[in-house]
C-alpha cells in the first residue's frame, strides 16, 4: 500500500504547541485517504518549535495530492495550535510543501494546498477553484470593514484586540498594551516621582534635565545640548522625526509677507530674497493643516493652545538649512508678527519652540498615524479579504502587514479613543487629533505616497542644492531596491499586461482598497483598477515601502528628537505671543508642558521608539510562503541589495556627531507593528 511521510512543524511562539488530537486527510486527484490521527505513542507531539514526522498509509492509489485537510479535536481544554508548515514525501520520492502559518482553534479544520503560487487564471481544476473561493468567503466573514470615525479610512470591525482573528493577534497582548508599556517606560526612565506634581511648572530649562535620561552617544543628548541653535532647528526638517514637510519656495505666499529688509542680514550670498528663491536656496514649511484645530480641553484646570505657523528657511554657504522668518498663525496682521533671527533672544526662541510643537502634532497624527498606520491597515484588510493564500501577491504582502491590524486596534482601544492616553499630554488630544486626520484625508494623495514622486512634489530632489538630506537619499535607495524585488516577482507570475488585467483577485483587492478602505475618494488619486505590469509594480512597492521604510523613517527617531521636551513640546500652555519684545524666560517655561504632561510625553516617545520583541527586519522572511526557486533567488538578491545599503549607511555615519540610521535596512521592520 502506498505510504506517505508527513512532517509537521509547529510554531516557536508562546503557546504554539497543543495536546489536542491532530488528524490529516490527503485529497488526491483520484480520491481521498482516510482521516489519519497523527500520534506517536508515549511521545508529546506538536510541542512548541517541534518538527514531527509520521507515516501515513493509504489503501489505494489516490493520485497526485491536490489538498490536505487538517483537523484538530479537543483533548480536555481549549488549546489552540500554530502550524507553520507541512511537508509530504510521496511514494515516488517527491517532496510537497504546504505552507500554513495559521492558528487552528478547537474543533476547526483547515484545508491547505501545495505552496506553489498560482493566479486565479492558472487554476484549471475545479477542486482548486472551489478551494480558493471558499477561503475568500470565510475570510470576508472574518475581516469586515468598519467606520471607526466619520472621515477616517475604514478599519477592521473589532472592538478590542481580543476580538481579532487569532492569526493577526500579537503573540502576547501584554507586548502591545499601551498603558502597561507607558507605565513601564516611565519606571525605566525614573520619571514617576514627578507625577504627583502633575500640573506644576518646571523652574527653568535645566529643570527638564531631571527627567531626561542620558544614554551615551545618542542623538537625544546632542539635541539637549544644541536645541537652541538655528542649525539644529533647520536640520530637523531634513533628518528629524518629520522630514516630509519642507518644500522649496519659489514664491512667497501672500499670507506670509516676508520682506527683503526683514531677512537681508541673514542672506549670505548678497543676493536679494527673490534671487535666492530663483536659485533654489529658500524653503518653506507651512502648518496650515493645524489652522482652527481644537485644542485639548479635557483638563479644565489647564488651558492648552495650538498654532499654525509658517517658517521660511535658507540654505547658507555651508549648505546648512537655517531659519529666516517665522509667523505663528496663518493670517498676517499687527497681532501676528513675523519673528526673525535678529529679534530679541527669547522672542526668537519661543517662535522656534512653537514651530517645533506644531511639527510634533502634524508628525504624530498625519505623518505617522494616518500615512503609515491607518493606510497600511487598509492594505492589510483588503489583502485578507480578496487574495487567497495561494496568490503570489498575498505571499508577497503578508509579511509586511504583520501585527498592523493588531497595533491599530489596540491604539483605538487605548491610545486615540475618547479619554485615551493621547489626551493626557497632547494639545491635539480631546478630539483635535481626529479633526486633523479628517482634514489630512482630504489632502493626501497616491502620488505623495510614492517616495520619488513625493520628493519631487516638494522640489527636494536636487542633491547638489540640498546635499545633506539623508532621509531622501536613503529612502530612494530603499525604494529602488524594493521596486527591483517587486519587479522580479511580478515578472515571474505575470507574463503581460493582459495577465494583470485578467487577475480578478488582484482587481478586487485594488477596488477594496479604494472603494471601502479609502471611502471612494476620487481626489486621492488611488487607482480603482490596475491594467499594466508597470502600474502593479509601483502599487506593490508603495504598499511595502509605506509599511516598512516610511514607517521606520518617521517612527523610531521619536525618542532621539522628542525626549528633550523643549525641542518637541506636545502641548503649549500659554497662547502664542502677539507682540515682539514681551517674551521672557519665565513666559517660555510657563508655556511649556507641566511636569505631569512632560512625564507622559517622555514615556510615550520612549515606548513608541522601541522595536517589537523578535522583530523581523526588511528582507527577513522566515515564514516560507513561497516555495519556488526563482522567488527565493529574487529574495536573496533583495537581501544583498539591502546589505549593500546598510554598509553604505554605516560608512557614511562613521565619526558623525549626528548619524542618520532610521532608514538603514537592518533597522527597518518589515511591517507597522509599534
């Protein structure tokens, strides 16, 4: 009688093993085997991290194996099992790989097919067509769209992390409990001792050092030492936490009436302001998105304020980006002066602090939350709903949405919800952050998520004119490496543009992203369909880059750049000055966050800057969803390109006082998971 060797690999994460009964049925082209219990007497099968092999004998020839059915029946208590993959050695000596990478719950069965990726047009056997159709029907019941708030991208239909399908939950919910992590962070940073003085002000800038943790050779300490300098202020627009706001300025907006006389002594080339703009030496940052956003009123004892500044910057003869002029609100007038480097010391310092506070708000809510977390969740939900596990694009994308739905669900549960942690320290808490996302949703575009296009949209692509924009330089390298990898993979499975058009599952995925995830928003420019290989390559590159490099570039520098609180105040407790010559050091200290909010802020930026346990970085694919050699060869090429980029960045950073490493591939997680 024909005999098959079945090898089962159990996951290595916590609680992956099981004591339940596991059965397998082989489904072949000529018939099915009996249901076989996989069991070794006097041996603990299916332990965490175990690889177990079994002989399965069939009574008659079942033909070529098409599917395998795995069933789990309860032994004596609820005991979910995580199956990584199953390998079958056939009587003819062939090896068949069946990727799983799923949790199997009590008395549930799953049906797996061999791991070779197939487009829907490649399947000719009815058994395979039915299998992929049934898989999507089940997934669409599990992964449902829901509106968390009007105007937001749609998200997963789950009230809490525990409501999510087990396959997309964190291995340990404690690892992503924001309240627990913030509290732990504050304990690690020794800031809890200040919490009993929650609403009391600090005495002076040196007082902030009491909660500032010096970690040898870190950027955060350099920021603390140099934050008042104009160079440090300007540098952050290129390589800080939010390096996506600065634009080249060819013409001053009417709402920002900076004159030649105002800035003349700051222009080093002895050219007029108009001439400097023509030569590409003038830049602008506009926080118009914040205009009219409601400030936090959750604490009736503390007034909080938000400004919507404009900032003009200048590339000097040393190629440093230096501030030229700051206006703290959008409408010019006598009560909205333009602050200059030549003004009184504290006038100019406070104006820069207001810009840094505005930058923090836009960074947290738009650059970070909306444009990485929420958008990646849209891609993830659509992927699970429309792409079966056998589809090559599911296999490509699934590592890049790992834990994203889980982290976002936890954020809605604890962080950005009403009375959540976001309200504790941020001026945009209490609803302002929601207003800001809704406003930003009306302005973001597909083009602005394509990294090379996004750089060009801001006229920041000229490396000779702007030589030290490491976020741009490293990001373009990562984009190109990712695009080349995607192109290799697309060429393996899509013969022509016609193949792209005929892939109904791909088209359903793209449509789900646009119609449901992005609310059928025509203005955003996202495609409803994809008709060419070139367009598909760009679309997939955008998804992978958004989830990996784009998130890393704006997330993991938060402690570095925001832990010195005067450099990134999460709230301001006094209104912006309306006249020059009235600001004192005491007024600045009273404007900055009080002790309690400073502590919450420090705990937050620390917690958000930490990698997940067992983080998987860009190019690391331990779950072998693909079994084909050409794809594995493309993956190896991708990893080699990433290693070359990592080496380049390491060499560039040697002996730099301000190294830039946020887009080093060995520091870029595959997915948005924190």
